[in-house]
C-alpha cells in the first residue's frame, strides 16, 4: 500500500513510518525535517510546513497515496486540506486526542460513546478537525484518539506537564509534588501500540468512519506512574500532596495529566485486532532510558519552583498536624 505520513518524523508518527516500512508498504513522509527519520530507514521525505500541504499537490498526486495518516492537523482549515487533496485515498486517518472528552472525565473508563466536552484550545481545535474529516470523507475517514503517550523520544510528565526535570528530581531523592498525592487516574499508552492501531485501520472496513480511543490496557494512578519511574531509577519515591482545589484556583492552564483521565481501548482491540503490548513498567522504562541516553534529562535546580512548593506543602502539613494533635477531646 502507498502510505503518506504527514508529520512522519514525530515522536509517535516515526513509529508509524517505521512500522509501515517493516510491513512492506511504500511510504512517503511530509515533515518539516527538523528531526531525522529512525536509523536505517530509507524513506523519501518532502520537507514542508503543514500549512504548505496544498502547494505539494503535484507531488502528492504523483505518489497517489492509497492511505494518508496526519498527526499534525490542529486547525479546521488544515483538515479541509485532507478532504480536498485526497479524493482517491481509500483511508485517511486523523490523529486526534482524548483531550476532546474534557479535562477531568471522572473515575469510569471513557469509551467513544462519551460526548466530547473539550476545554483547551488544543482540544477544541482537534475536535473541529475531526468533524471536518468525518463529514467530508465519510466512511473513508478514521479518527484515532491517543492518550498520554510514552516510549522513546517522549518526556515523562510532572505537575506542570511533560518535563525534563522530573526524572532528575526522582534520581536525586527529592520529593515530587503531585495533585492530591497522585490519586488521579490515567491510562498511558505505548506509542508503538498507537502505530499498530493506525496501520490496522488503513485496510480494515471495521474502521470506516469510526473513532477509536488509542490507549493502554492499564489504568493506573499518578502515584503508580511516579513510583514506576522511581523503580526504574532504583530509588524510593517521595511524594507531597498539592491540594487540587488550590492548584486549580491559581494555575490558569493546569496540566491535564493532573486530573482523572481513565479511558477504554476495548473498541480498538475488538475491531482493529491489536491488543496493547506496552505495560506501565515497559513504557516508563523505555521512556526514561531514552531520556537519560539522549541528554533529555535536565538539572532540576533549573526549576526551583518545585522545591519552593514542596517546602510550603511540608510546612503546612506540619502546622496542620500540630493543630490536630493539640485538639481537645469532644
């Protein structure tokens, strides 16, 4: 199959490019060219911004893709490019995000039947792109909604989002600030599993006009997530609990990883025939090792806010403990 991968050198889509080649497909990548292709891959690449896609029409027509995968479509106008440029493609896969469901989705695993309720501009843009593609391409379109992706080239998350400092804090034995002590639920996913679902959707009628959550098989707490990082580093995890109501009140755009975000991959497993292979330990292990081996871990002293926050929280805990201990029996 001739497959066009738009953004095919990114953290997740380089896995799509790599897997497609391994499966014997003919691949063309369109990307800005700021990242190299995975080692050993000999794949033609057209260097261009996503906004320049229509100017590549002659090249794309010559390649005549049978399938298109777009991971860098963030605006409805760019989604309209997909509708206009690929009338002959049998499948167009738009990589979206579980963020379209909302910020805090509660404690039950969210399925694709959940009505979208995007909060951030990013999520609202992705949902608008989904609608353009699904309405414009009908059964030829498939939407993939990944959750928090892990694996090589990714950073682990922290209180503030993906961070180069978290791993350094853990390996230095410093306490990690976490919303409500890390009780929130999350369903991380291995980037290679997402790539498998995308490739499976290209030739499956079960993917016609469908939306799939591309998430891991394990729902864990953020405490579990941090504890796994500590185990990989051979350290004991120390957490301090940051009150969620205070954090929400004073942080305008808090990281979505801080809230309950459990999701189900049952539909993708049943219809696309791939069961996730990534476990929390394997995903975190690959992510952390790649960060360490490629200079992606930074000195946490460069981000002193965490130290100040930990100091304040521990002081507050001590004062609260003294107050409770001094209370008189009723």
